[in-house]
C-alpha cells in the first residue's frame, strides 16, 4: 500500500515537472523554431532564440551543413546566443534540438544550389507573337441576302484561339486570309482547331462572300501580335535566362492571357511620364530604341511576367555583378530599394518601404505591399506608374521581388511579387531542392 502511494506520488511529481518544463519559456521558445528551413549554399543563417539554456543540435548530415562552424553530428549550443547554420552544399539534413537528453524538435533543412542574378530595372520594348490567332470580336458579313457572322454562327467565341485551319498551324493573319479565300472559292468549310480555356474544339466554319469587295470573310476580328513597354527584372548570367514585367500580358479586348508563339525584347527609352494621382495611377511613355538589336526572345507569358533567354548581359545595369536572391520567407517588412528608369535609359535606385509581407507557400502574385518613400521618385512620378511593373526590389543586398501593380486610389503604394516565383517560371528555381538548378 505504501509502495503504491509512493509510486503515485512520484508519478504525480513527474507529471508536474513535465508540465512545468513544457510550459516554461525556454521550452516554448525552442519549440517555436521553424519546422522547415530553406537556405542557399554559400549563405549563412542565424537562429536567434535568446533562451538562457544550454542544449545540443544533432545534425544528420554534416556534409550538407555545419552548426557554429562545427562539422560534427552533435554540437553543444548556447541558445542565449545566435546559432549559426552554414550550408556547405546542396542537399538536405535534419537538425534535432535537444535539451539535456530530451528531444524537443526536429527542423528539416533544405540546402538549395547557390543562385545569383543581376538585377534589371531597364525599360524594354516587348514584341509578342501569339500562338495561333486570338478572336477578339465578331463582325457582320453582308452576302447580299443577309448580314451575319459566320464565325459566331459556327460557335466560335470571343477569347478563343484558333491554332489550326485545315490541318495547317497558323501564326499570322495572312495565313488565315489565304486559307479562308481558298475554302470559300471551293465552297467548302474551313475546319478549325480552337483552344477555349483548357479545352480543344474542332469547329467547321463556312466563309461568307462580302458582296461589296468580293472577299470571303469569317465574320471574326482576330489578333496575332501585341506590343508594349515594361521593365526588365533580372538576368541570370550562367544560363542567360531573364524575367520581366512581374505580371501576365493580356489581350486588351478580351482580357485573356496571350499564349506565346514567338517574341522578342528590345531596348526602350523613357520619353516622358504622366504623374500618378488618386484615381489615376499615371504612366511611363517610352519608345522602342534600336529595334534591329534584339536583346532576347520570349518563350513564356505567365502570371509573373515574360521569360526567355538574352543574348548577352544587359547594358546599363545598376549592379555590375550578380547578387544573392531571397526566398519568400526571408523577405521582411522594412526599408528596401527599387531599380527603375524615369528618364531616358538610366537605371536609378529609389527608396521604398515593404509595409506588409504575405506568407505564401505556393505561387501568388500579391506577395507584399510596398510604399514609395523616396521624395525624388514621388516628385517625378507620384509613386508607382504603369510601365514600372517588373522593377526589381532589393533588400539587405538581396533580390527579393518585383513591382507588379499600383493601387489606383493611392499611387504611392502597390503590390510586389516574390522573386522566387519569377525564378521558378524562368526555370531557375523550385521549392524542391532536388529540382532547383543553377547550372
């Protein structure tokens, strides 16, 4: 009986001690360490817990990373001081936190290959050729008997993309005109392969002859190209890959994202600026400069901008050497810089504030809210203006993101996207360290 009482007493005491430990500040802070840590090889991360206890970090893979400069598997750690985690090479490791002999937490560490980019800021001209032709409207054809749209009658919608006609891939309107006239002369329908969203449809369209000009018509307004001005975001010197704009290029009439068939970027020069104000975000006005000198191609148009390869390192860069990039979780609220052009072709650096950072585990365009604080830029532009999208955001010597959108009612502020998502679309980055390449 006495033994049973003693066991109960000891058990209750152990439960009380365990509860006190679990509820203690050191335990709580140790368990607050992140579950996952991602780092670039060659970087250095400090864990600051400020807990007045000694402990041990058990490192499952010393070849991948070192703790406080030590290469062993078990490293004694004073948690009241910053703990240095130093990635040595790409790979993964587990760091187990122990307090005495008690395992507290395991942190999964992924070390990504070193990746550095040259920030842009240059104004660029964008010339985009669609994949197929985009339907932007219907029009009526007068065949002498009635007025109607053959395209609308056959079920073709605004926003559809026609990619094949009579088994021939098409990329410009001249091809379309030729095939429509040939089919009309033979009194035969044109068989079309149409992309609508994620669907592919086969449509038969019988051209109608316009009695005024004797031309065969589809009754469709179509577009095969787009052009505009934007800002270069980054250039990766090892692969020649670049990213620009920070947002998708959409057709002005349909709002549909343009599917790239071919495209080029060229130099552009800012000629003037319409200053932004509440209700009017303002705009950069620029002209294509030296169009015969193509800077690079365009292979992708995504929610994060346009991507492709450049033939050589871009000129007039503010930074002459590549700088590190920051992962999404490393971006902090606080002071930062943007690089952009407000006159001619000269890239300048301006002060901004990152006022809010949104935690994102998957790609999304609105990763941070930024506010322009630089008096020079505010005096010149009023803040963020159209044409500034893609301007790189630099914080603590790292490339962290790009300007994407302005707030219409407050042109001093806008959204930025994390550079990680742009790098991913450029084929340079992936959250899975086994897939990220920087060859």
